[in-house]
C-alpha cells in the first residue's frame, strides 16, 4: 500500500509534526489554507470516518479537540474550521481531519459552496425520515 499519510506516521516521509502519540499523528498541511492548517490522522490506515472503529472514535476525536485548541491558541485565531472529507474530495485515501485557524474576514467564504433551502417543510420532513431510517 502506498499511502502518504501511513509513510508520515511511520517516519518514512518528513512532516512538521504537531502531535504524535499512540492514537494519532498531527502535522502541518503542505498546502495550507492558512498558516497553522493541521491534519490529524489516526495511526491505523483507515479510509474514512465511517471506517473508524467505535472504540477509537473518542480517543481520536479527543486528539482532534486537543489540536484544535492548540491551533486556535498558537495562531491567535478567533476560531477554527474542522472538517473531514469521506471519499469525495479526499486527496489522500486515509482518514484525516483538517483543523484550520479562522479569523473574521479571512476570505474563506467560498469554502462551503452554494447553500440552499429545502423547497418546503414536507421535503425537509421526507429527507429527515430517510436519514432516520438509515440509522437502523
């Protein structure tokens, strides 16, 4: 398997590490949206957040939380953007959470793509029902 993030975790590729423990490795994104943009990856090769074993969700996201606080403090940011892509737009097929420092008027408006409303309450109710059914 040729996974860039697995190579970073194993120490085979260089990275500017921010956190490195038994659960996760966090390092600077090589093409940051802003300075301080960090990627948090599990040590284990998993492709998406839905592949993360339930027992590992808490420990992994505790690291994401820790890194998020550090990014905000360390970069003197007013807030942060925390996100993970699943398959679509996932440049490396290894689960990774982006932690991006944010400030008012930082120019990141287009990052969320066009948003729209449901055409009516009935459509919204039908979509919510489909999602509830998918939880079973």
